[in-house]
C-alpha cells in the first residue's frame, strides 16, 4: 500500500526560530533537572523509549529539535556520543551551557531536521521529541531515515490532533505555541510508520488528561503563563497517586478499545531502519 503525507503546513520557519529564541530568555540552565524528563512518573513517552533503546553507552545519537537539550545531556550522561540540533541559535547556545554545567560533552549544531548535514548511515539513534508537528513531516522523515545506520532506531513522540479537549486548550494557550504547529493526524502516524520496519506505537494520556482539567478549572493555572506539558513533569511527585491510578485505567481501556487511541494526547513512534 502506498501512503502519502498531508501537504506541507509549515509556512514560516523564521517565526519558529524567533519563538524559541525568545522562549530561551525565560529559562535558567542552572535550574534545569535533565533527569526528570526521563524519570518522572508523568513522562511515559520517554519511559517507553528508554526501554526500547536499551543501554545507551557508546551509541551515536542525533537529537533533532533539541530545545533546551535535556534529552541530549541525559543521553550523554548515560555514555552516548551525542549530536544535538535545533533551528534556534539561542537554543543551541543554551544547550552548550547546559552540557557544560552537567559535565558532559555534546556536539551542538544549528540546522533543521529536513536538511541534516551528515552523510548517510551516520547514527545509531535519531531522537525527536515534540518535533514532527513543527516541521514538514515528509522531508524530515526521509532525512532522518537517510542518516540512520541499517538497523538503527528512530524514536519520537508528538501530540495528536483528534482530542477535542486538547484542541480547546491549544486555542486558549496561543501565547505558548507557534502558529506553524500541526499536531499529527492518525493517518500521518500510519505514513511515518510505513518508512520503518518492526515499528512499535504507543499512545499516552487519555483519562490522565484529567490533570489538565484540574489545572484549568480547579487550580486556575493561566494557560498562557505556564506550559501545562512542562508543569506535569515538574510536579510529578505531587501528581503520582492520581496519575498512576488513571494511567493504569488508561492501559486497560486503550487495550480493549483501540479506536480510542486517536483521542490520546501523545503518540510514541519507535522503529528500526
């Protein structure tokens, strides 16, 4: 079967770069805990990915769209040889500082994932977190596959577009999102899957999205002052009990009713070249 991507919905990469150049001004490298993105109970996406990848020591890893660089620094601390990349020069400079603060060495470069300046078969792993919904998916996936070694792993997680609750949140949280964002359709997930072999797909955050409702209706957290997807990581210990209960129910419901997968917040894609 031949699959096709949606037409390119990314119109202005310059505005993406400016958005992240400005965001980085709000963050202090000294306050970033690189471990929590992979150890927090509310980070199931990276839990799946770590189990899939196994030991990281000695692996050559490319992170595309690295943002503040928590993942790249974490991988380097686990013994991987890491190249981190982002479209924002100020993010790139920030990651260099974060790497130094954590006592690791990462190579950090400025480029977009649809034009990766490395030869074919360069990396054991390409990691992309919350990236594909910011870029032209087709050209980016082709480039990612090109630079992966045979048998190498592509691991990514991104938001889906189908949940009406999350779409209300997106409309309200317009100051903390870029205008080019295009959360993935299930059809696009299927197309990405077609580029790789022995692919595993996981869906996260269904009933657990109650936490977002609590933030908005009970805690009255301003959606344009605090990023909910960051807040759930920082407050993981506080959220442990309700999250674990809801997450266990999610696993049962999503296994019995796979039709509900599309209404989850995030999808995790893990595949071999």
